[in-house]
């Protein structure tokens, strides 16, 4: 069996179920351990009656990790959520015998979706002890100095001395601080990953461009749309990170892509169309148990933000209108340059602050 873990609350319940459906489809041996952050999420997950979908509740983790409980009392909710990542992985490796027997545990962000077999994750790990994936920012908009070289979205820890040592070091740093620092010194649980290749032997840095493709790196990658699959460079797309994607109202959606550029029509319709279908299927599963359940809608007021950024969002086509299989931005491809514009603007802001 291949073991994976994640965590989410009611706000990410449909995303979490879509992740599981895509993982189960492409990996028949997959077991997904989910830390449910509220009672409703735990109830809905257990109602699925999936033997390979294992559910734990936050209270269990807190009872087993006194230092995490202490951290919860002293930090904002978003910083506490970041603190959960290494604590969850460590707890599962310590307590679940079947994960120890398998020898490794992968962590996945809840807003991931698999388009193909995740076997390349494990083959790239090989005999290594820790697996990380670079952000792969485009050269013209490299935010590594602020958000880190690597993304937390896909990680693997082998249950050996090096894997456990790296995990312990990461957990200690996160217990110290998970601030979203404006000076670039710290970014949640993520920027600590920069230190791993230097501090620990056996850290494998992924070279597979189809692993954790995302809004922040799509513009720097070469894409081809085949009949049965999507190609990224010379690799098949394995998993895409649908960060910041939200329904705004009705058939309108916030792509979350302004910062790095808006995808071309055919590519976004292929990827986001399939993901939205999966979210709708997940919603139907939940409504079979709770008919009143609906996917959360963000609304225009929150989505537009400050007026000067709102103008850029509208001008570049950050908001998509779903018409059948097509996701319309209405900007004739000009939106792909939004990352250049916003990068220049934020660079000036950071320069003024520094």
C-alpha cells in the first residue's frame, strides 16, 4: 500500500473528497489519512464508507502532542493550521503500524488533484529519505526569496533515521513560528524547506515538471494537450495544485492566477473543467448525507479586493465565466501578462518598504 495524508475542515471538504477520488482512481493501492479539523468533516468522511480513506480528528492529534496544543493557544488560526503539517506526519509515522510497514508517508495539500498515476513520486524518491518539489517559478517572476524554493504541497518522508530527523527539525521550527512574515524571513511552514538539502543527506528534489504544476509555475512550463492526457514538458501531468480557485457567484469563478499570469483558454478549460466536475461530484456525495450542503461561494466583494488590484483583476481576466466546457476570461490572451505587471508593482512596493 502507498500511504498519503492531508488535513482540512468543512471549507475544503469538497476539495478533499475530489483529491481522494482522483488519488483512488489513479493509485489502486492508495490509503489516504485525513485529519478532520471539525466534527462535520469527520462525519462526512466516515459517511463515505471508504476502507482506504482513514479519518482522524484534531482532538486526537492535540491529545498526543502537548507542544502543538500549547502552540494553538498562542497563535492565530492560519498560523496554527500551518503548524499542523509536520505534527500530523510525525504523529502518523509514530502511531500507525501499517505506515511504518510501508516505509514512507506522503503529505498532500487538500487542493491537489491527480490526472495520472502518482507512481513517479515514489520512483523519484527511490532510495532517498525525503522528497520535495520546487516551486519552479518562471524566470521573470521568481518569488523564491519570499515564499521559499520548495512548495509544501507534495512531500514524502521515509520512516528512517534521516527522514525522522528532517521531520523533527521541521516540526521544531514550525512550533517556534509559522508567521507569514512580510520581510521574507519566514513563510508559514514552507520556507523552512529551503534548509533541507543542506542539512540532511538523502533529500531528493523532484525533476518531474508534471508533479505539483500550479498557478505559480504554469507560465514557465511547456504544455501540450493530447487526446487522453496533458503533457508538461516531456512528462505527463500527474498532479495539479488548484490553489486559490474559488466560485465567486453562479457561473463566475476566481482563477487565483493573477499573480503569475492567466492560462490560455484551451488549457484552463481542460484542467479547471475537469476539476470543477470533480468538485460537483464531491458536493453530490455530501448532499446525499446532508441535502442542505453547498460549495462555499466567495462573493464579488471579497474577490475583487482593493480598488487598484480589482481593476487589474478585471482588466487581465482573473475571473472566468463558465459556458459549457469553456472557461471564458474575455481578454484575448492578454491576461497571461498579468504576472509581469503585478510583479513589477509588488517589486516597487517591496523596494519602498525595504
